[in-house]
C-alpha cells in the first residue's frame, strides 16, 4: 500500500476545511455582533420604559438555547468523524478558524 495515494484526499480535505473554517468564523462574528446590537437595543428600550423584560422567561430562553447548541454540536462532531477526508479537513478547519 502506497502512502502517496492518500495525499490528494488529505490536501483536498485540508483546503476545504480551511475555507469552511474561515467562513464559519466570519459568520459567527457577524451573528454575535447582530445579537449584541439586538440585546443592547432591548436594554435601551427597557431603560426608557417603552418595554419591560420578563427576566424569568428570558433566563429560561437562554437555557433552552444552550441545550440546543450542545445537542447540535455533538451531532456536528459525529458528521465530521464520518467524513472520508476527516484528517485533512479537521486540520484545515482548525487553521481556517484560527486565521479567520
């Protein structure tokens, strides 16, 4: 068995992982900025007395979001492990996510 037959798969996985990692990090930054602006606007409106925030319901909502993220994250890890280009993809994803 020749090791060079696996090099194209590793290279393809690495390049696609780097691109996807870079893109995901940029998308996360945009989403976090938008959510931050949204929460700041809610706090500003609450300070003006235009709206009132139900803190108990808000805390429950955050708990539900956290559990959803954890469950989807574990499913995403399972998908990554089943890819045939997994090793190169994971290395490229880590590099792209770090540089993005």
